[in-house]
C-alpha cells in the first residue's frame, strides 16, 4: 500500500507520518557548510542520528565535510558502506570477536576507523586485522565529561598510542572525544564548558606528540560545540549529529527542527486535544516531553497510539485539524519509523527508507 505519494499536499497526508522538512534540513547543513568550508576543520557527520545514507549524502554534498561519516555501531557502518561511504569512523568501542570480524570485513570495502580505550581490545583488533589481512585505523577515545567510555588519563592515551603503533594490522590515527552539556545559563558558560572539555582531549593529543608520535586526526564534538571548535587549530574534524534534523534539546543553537510527526486531532474536550500519535511513533527519553509545534502545550498523557495535550494559550482547533508533534530526541524518533516523507513547501517530494533503523549491533 502506498500512501503519501509524491505531490501530496501536507493537508492531505495520512497520519501519523514522520515528516522531514527538506528546506529546513538544507538550511541546517548549509549553516555547517558556511562555517567549515573555508576552515581548517571539517564535518564528519554522525549518522546514528539520521540513519539514512541518502540524508548523510546531503550532509556531505552540502560542503564543509571531509567526506567521511561516524557511526555508533558496526551494523550502522554496514548500512553506510552499502550506501557508498568509503571513510567511516565507528566513534565507539567494538569489543566482541564477532563484531570485530564484521569490522574487518568492512575494511575490505572502506577505510574503517574505530575508537579504542583499552589495551586488550586493541590487541584483539590487531589479531583479527592480521587474520583478515586488513588495516584498521584507531583513535584513542578520551573521556572529557561523559564517563561512559574513553581513557581517563593522558598517560594511558600515550601508552595506547605507542602500542597501536607497534601492532600489525593497526594504523594509529589520533584521538577523539565527545561531550554533552547539561545545565548552563549563559552563552559564556556554554563556551566555557565546551572549551574545558575540548582542552582535556587536546591535553592527550599533545602528550602523544610530546612522546614523539604523529597525531593526524583530532575528531571531537557534537552539536553544542559546533561553533566553539572553530577556535582550535588542532581539531581536524567534528562529529556533528543532531544539528541536521534537530530536536527540542538545543533551542540555543543556530539550527531549526526539520523532523516532526504529523498527527491528526481525533478528539477535543475543553482545552485538551487528543491526537493520533503516541509512544509508538515519537521518542522522548529521560522523561523529556514532546510538544505541539506553534502553541504552548503540556503533555497530559502519552498512550501507545494516541496522546493527549493541554493547549495553554487558548488556540482553538477542530477535529480533523493536523498538528506537528516535536520530539526531544531526533535519533530515537528516527529509530521508531521504517520510512520518512520529505516535504518542501508543504508538498511531498519523496519517501525514503530509514535503512539504519534498528541497527543495535
Ligand atoms: C561519539 C559521539 N559523537 C558525536 C555525537 C553527536 O552528538 P550530537 O547529537 O549532540 O551532535 C554523539 C551522539 O550521541 C556521539 O555519541
């Protein structure tokens, strides 16, 4: 069954539907292109967010990119290699033998790099790279703030870099870090926190160089430091994820929300509307609340196939009206859907599979 065909007007779209506004996506990727095209550093888009080689290509072709992408998982990397990408960083640790074998098999088709923070894992990567006769690039991951992965000291970063250089099948490429910001109040504070985190990564980079090794890649970042990284000549690439599709979590950054769930109002009672989009088609991790676009609203209840929202600013709706539901996590939202519908100026331009959906391995 084909619904929401090319040329369908927004008002006639069957709901619920995952919509990407392609004009907004273009504006977001062009903001990065403008900032990075004539800069010393380049974007290496993180495709865990948009999960689509088609969309990743738009990011790369916009400019300001080094042509490579990041993934979080081996299975996401498989999707991107199949989608034609030749330069991939798995910005994460790959530790099980089975996944390392799959990583080696990808290295026959693409320049594969992976994060490391542990000597046993590094030795294992080398063992399988030799077995499969491939070279795996490695970047020492530096913990700067998240305490999930990454080395906690520059001494250990140096030790790992030395070992990587000694090992067969391994090509030491550099360092990487990723950080997140939680509470802050002013722009100065955002910059201060971003700089503090990035400095921790650079401390390890410099320690490796002082120990006599070359560091070719310094890969860091995310959406909240997209502008801060520009002041560091030593950073070579930026792992931007959310910026392309955006969500409610980064209202302070110069990007707009391109991905939304179009939903129909099926019931109205007083100031509450019930819409046909619920938990199955929206993602809201950490108890953050999805909102209706363009009005002040509060989530009253999130069912699986519906949700109830209280409209706080008096706006009146009719049953059958359509509203956009905005998410606090575009990555999780994309993972809920098999396809997205791309629109431009309220007309459907196409519909594409989300090939990286469900890539948990
Ligand atoms: C290692 C790594 N790099 C980059 C990103 C992208 O961050 P953001 O979505 O804030 O741009 C993530 C997101 O979780 C990540 O885990």
